[in-house]
């Protein structure tokens, strides 16, 4: 559970680092790059321990899959609540297909 919580926190920082500046297009690019790098520092402060703690309980492939699912969940909330973008049906279908991939990654064959 610690791994999931750390990945969730990491993804919140990552999403703001990568996309948060889109609401501030009047700010010069070099400034948003610098701010994004500063935010990304905190992402790594959670991401690296999450992977270190989780590896062994999960394979690297499974950790990456968990990371991507959390990224999509965080991004949906971020894009709707922060960027005020519409969540369209085709986005949900695409995300659901990605979730189907989770089955194949975690299924014991």
C-alpha cells in the first residue's frame, strides 16, 4: 500500500510539473520550465522510494503498469478540475482499454 500511496503523490506532482503551466501561457517559457523542474524534484522524492519499496512485491513491469494507471486517474481529475476540460466518451473508452492491459500484466499465466 505504501508503494501505491507514494506513486499517487508522485503523480500529482508530475502532472502539475508537466501540465500545470498550461493555465499560465502568459508566463515566459523559461520560467515555466524552471518551475516545472522544481516541481519535478518533489515527484522524484516520492517516485524513487515508491519503486524501491515496491520492487520485490511487484515486478518492474507491474510497477510501471501501476504507475500508468495512477497517472491516468490523476490526469482525468486534473484535466477536468484544474484545466476545466471536458471528459469525452472516447477518452474514457481509450482509458478503459488501457485498464484492460492491466489484466494481462497482473494475470498469473
